[in-house]
């Protein structure tokens, strides 16, 4: 018997990770790579990085700017972030005490939940959810509580929010624009969150990484700027999507100083600091003109509309997103028993990877949904559209819209 096969090796796996598995998003990406498919599953965002951002990072590497920074990040970057959140988010945050540069928005979330909540505390997460919000909470020893928002509007009501709370609930997660639904919470919905949070003394953690990717003229509202929520809020933002640098792992948190000090401490213990030369790169990104951000949103809206047309013509019912760069599409007419089955057949026979909707729900609500990412170059989206248009789910019930033919 080899050491690898020894039955006692599993004794060294922590209880906190038992029952957890790598997300369906990662699994479908691996399956896509093996099949040589087009990956519209994971939000990889393979669009080009702005030259100014890449150039500033390269320059920092060339001048050997490679030592640790403060755990909370370069002061120059934190100053740029403070100016940005004041201008775009209505938040007055001091760069020397209320901003922490983190290893991605995911690192910011991990630092925040471990710094501000205790094992056994409840954390309310709305579904469809981003799986890392759930599993990151579980790793921190928290108890996830859930509130299901019904498609296609995903409307949040104060009554439903109050009903979802439990006696040990200590925090609410708000993801706006949302992954995977593209939902953007209105002022009225955020005011309902505020009333409940003030009444129940809850922390509000907002994930706003897609803040600049929004459509049809919709304004982005940061929960911390609504109805006096700032003292009880942690705002998490990221740079991966804005600058197409998902592999750089850079984000930041904005919160009152006592909360930020705790987040910075955990950020130091877990990560020491965000990568130094890459901080210089995103600092250059904050100096890009407003036209960069408006053009990015316009380009994504064009890609969104193009993909939604293709999905509709292929017999799906896309839920057109308000923001972010994903589309949830209803595929119940295909007749598959599960979303996993639908995603697998589309991958193996259609050559396009998606993510099963069950990855974003606990129960059966997601079984009729697939998520598609459109953060791709136009030629990649065009080829994916051709493959989806040719795809005929065998044995399914779908009628292909636009040509009246029924799939065999």
C-alpha cells in the first residue's frame, strides 16, 4: 500500500472543507479545455488589457519594484481609489484608513468575513448567488441563510428579506450588478435593505465588481451610499473585469476605519499584500478617461444583445441582464432532466461550454437554466453563435424559434 492510498490520509482533511467541491464554473472550464470547445462558461474575460495598464505594470517590473507594499496597498493607489469612489459611488473614504487593496474582490470578501464575523454567525445570501460567496462563508465557519429571488425580475422586497432572517443572522450580501443574473438593485430595494439592516443591526457586504458594466443607461448605486448604510457597510470592488485582468487578482474594500483596520489585518495574515507591480498597473487604469468606461459598457451591451438574439433563435429564453456580462437562459423547452445534463450535451455535441444554473441555487430553481458569458472577442462570439444555432438537443422538446423546426 502506498502512502497515497493509506486510509488515514483523509484524517488530515479539515472538517470545514468536507462536502465542498470546486465550483461547476471551474469544472466546466476544464471540460471545455479537454473538448476544445468555446468557453462561454467561466467569466474569464479574454478581451485585451488596456495598454496603459499593462505598460505601467511592465515598467514597475523593469525598475525592480518587487518588494512588499503595506498590507493595505500603495498609498498612491489608495488615493486614486478614494477619488474614484467619491466621484462615482458617493462614498467619502480616507485613503489612509478606510481603503484596503486586496488579492482580488474574492480576497476582499474572504478578508472581510473572517475579520468582521464570528464562527456560527449567519450570513444572508440571495440566490441566484455567486458560489464563492457561499463557500467563502462556509470556510469562515459562518452559517449561510438564503433568500430566493424569482426570475426574470429578481425583485427584492422588504417582507421577503425580513422573513429570510434568522436569530443569528449578522450580515447580508448584496451583489450588484449581480453574477449570475445581471440584476441591478434599485434605490427602493436598497432602502429596504437599509431599513432591515438598521433594525436588526446587520452588516451589509456589497460586491460591486461589475459596477462599470451596465446597460440601457441604468445608474449604479452603491449600498453604502444609501439611507445611512455607510457605518455598517463593507464595499468590495474589483479591477479584474474593468481592465480585463482576471488573472492579476486585484481588488479593494472600502469601509469605516474600525472595519478596514480589521480587514487589513486579515489581508496581511492571509496574503501579506496584493502584487506590487500590478498595483502600479491598475493605478494607471484609474487615470483612463471616462470614454474608456462608457465605450466598454457600450461594447458589452452590443455583445449582450447579439448573444441574446442567438439564444432566442436557438430555442432558449434569455433573461436580458441589466449589468455584468452574463446571460441566464431558460432551456426547459429542451426537455433535459437537469441543467447539468443540458450543459454537458451542449458542450459535447454543440462545442460550447456554459454553466448549469444549478450552480447558483440550492434547490431545483436553477435546473432549467444555463449561464453564458459574453466577455469574448467578437469573432469568438460569432463562432459560438454559429455552433449554438446548429445545435439540436437530441430527444429534447424545444422548438427552434424563428424557423418553426422542432429539434429531433
